[in-house]
C-alpha cells in the first residue's frame, strides 16, 4: 500500500503515519490509535481497524490473528446526549 | 551485562516521560522502563488539563502555574504538535449561594499570582454564549490550557530518546535491588539485572505495588474518573469550563453544592473541554473502585445530566465514545515528588491524581534538580514522602 493512502477516514490518517507509529513502538491497535488518532473518529475504527491490523502484521512480520480488535466501549453507535439521558429515543 | 546507567525511571506515562526528558536535558544518562507500551495507562485515559484554577490557592496552584511556564518552553524545544492551546479556563458560578465562595477563590488565586478575572452580568454570555442563562458568574484563569496528553507523553519520550535516553517498553521492573548498605543498585527485569545507583518510581497508581519489593508502604490508591467523548462540532465553548462545584467535589472541606445525593456520592461535576481536534470531552466523576476501570452507565448519565444543566445545547450533540481512567490519589491531594531517605538512590514521582498532565513538566524538573542539582523554581519539601512516614509512625505509636 502506498504511504499516501488514507486509512482512517474520520481522522484522515494515512498508511505512512500508521507505519511510522509502528516503527516508533506501537504494538497493537490501541497503540496505533494513541499515536495517530486512527480509530478515534465518528465510526470508532469500524472502517479502518482491519487495515490497521493488516499494517501491524506486515510491519512486525506477525500473523494478523496476533492482533485483537480494540476494546469496544459504550456507546456502540454515536448517541444523542438527550437519548443517553432517556429524554428522547434516537 | 552493561556498565549501567545513571538513572532508571520506572513508568513511561506522562510523569516518567517528563522525568526522563528533564534528566536527559541535565546531561544524565537515563533508561526508561515500562511493563507495557508507553503512555498506555492513566495517561491515555484522562483529559488534557493544563489547569491551575481548581488547585488549592497557594503552593498547589503556584506549582501548576510554574509548570505552565515550563510547558511553554518545552513545547518550543520539542518542536512537535501536542495540540496545545492556551485559551484560559473558567469556573462557573451556578447560583447566588456560591458567589461568596467564588469571590474568595478568585481573590486567593490572584494573591497566589495567577492571572485571574471575575466575570459577571452580560459579560458572562458574551464570553461563553452557550452557557445556561441562569448562571451568575465566571472565575477565569488566563494561563490555563489543554493539550493531547498522549501526544505530549510521546513527544517527551521521543525527545528523551533523541537526547540519548534508552527507552525500553514491554520491560517490566520485577524488583528494585539494594546493596548491603540498603542503597539502590539496580532493577531486575526479565531475569536480567539492569545496574543503576538511582531509580525513580513514576509508577502512578501502581506505585504501592512496585515499592513493596523494597518494603515501602506508599499511600497512593486508584481513584476512577469517567469521561465522555463528543463528536466533532462547531458548537463548542471557547475554553475549558468547569463548574465551581468541581472544586467543592474535589475538596469536600471547601463547601457543599446543591445537587442530589447520587451526583454527590459519585463525585460528579461538570468538566468540559473543547479539544483542538474539534471534539469535546465531558467529565467528571471521582470514585474508589479499586483497579476496575470499566465504565458505569449510570455515572455516564449523571455526567451528561450535569453537562446539559450548564450547556443545554449539548442535548442535540452526540457522544461517540466513553472511557474511565484510574488516577493516583493521595489523601492530601498532593503528589509525592521526593527522595526516599531510608533507601538512598530511590526517588518517587507519583500521586498527582487529576493534575499529572499539568504538573508533569514541574515534576520532571524537580526530580532532575534532586539528581543533577539543576535549578528548580518550586521547593519540593511539601511533596516529600516524609509527611506520610511521620503519620505512619504516629499510627504505630497509638
């Protein structure tokens, strides 16, 4: 993959930035995220997580199965604060 | 194995990163260990507070003010984007019953040297148009700001490495080793002995566990805090906004707010942070739940409720993520930045609770000044471990 390709669309993080984060010490999806913001956006990694795992596997010469998805946290989808308060349905 | 280094720093969070940075800057050969990835514990589950306003007026707020001064230089030196903004912060005065306390807080912080302003009347809403129309005042500190705590920690670690420090993530310190005279001689890690006559514990909530290997009881315990992450939006306050009641929730001795029992018990108070990324963060809560860092939906709701009380417009915005972090709490709300006299060569830099990001630079400089005898603007006596040793001895005598 070319370094210029955007992997995380929400935060506009490129392949090159993710490779650099791995070279600097990221060893899992969360480590890449902390260093680059990949996966911190509106979709919370739904679009980019698989690609981030592929890049980790490629850079670290390990099977993809080594890398687990990041911890899932509430809310599962973006939630209106009014709905969180039970004032309204989404 | 090797001939050793001058100092081993255990813990690669924001405090360990700052300690390593200032040691390297003072010309000290430094090695930094972390049992996991750097900046993956408390420093990655917090907000980016660079805020002095809520700190006890006097030594504590001055320590943060000095740290803010250091940060300005640090950010220039590191020449790297840590999403730092310095737009000030405000405490919101909720109703007339809080005005006297707000006024005295403003006066005391001003006397301590903080750049303070008291805002009332229409000026409140000119200053923060999104606030609920019934609030009666704002106490502002112009030197406050925010940054991305992870980017900050990584930047300091990168700079320390560039300056010659050895950075060793995924390298757990199993034991601190002492010689026949009881002085530090190194660290055992993964079966190897790393030699050093000085060890700094920048181990946050894990300090008690790590220090036990040398028979020390360090009174730092985890205190949980929840945070909600809001979507990117142009509908944002201009600066960090906290309710004055946050100061009260943090230090119960300062007074009580008019809130329901659940909100009080779970230590919920508004902390709103507009991030440089376009998102916003909502906090806060303070609870003792051991090492459990899972999110409690009820607490998240209480935080959201408090947030819309001050910012009604937030109802129409989305939360995209939530998390909880464990902060290193000490009973007197002060960190331990200290040498340990009974074990020559051992130093502690931990226990900052919610001020670790803000006080990282000054903490790094203090430890460097103890080890390399460089200058430091803040005298560390008040942060000495001795204050607890004395208490422990008293308890034993009783």
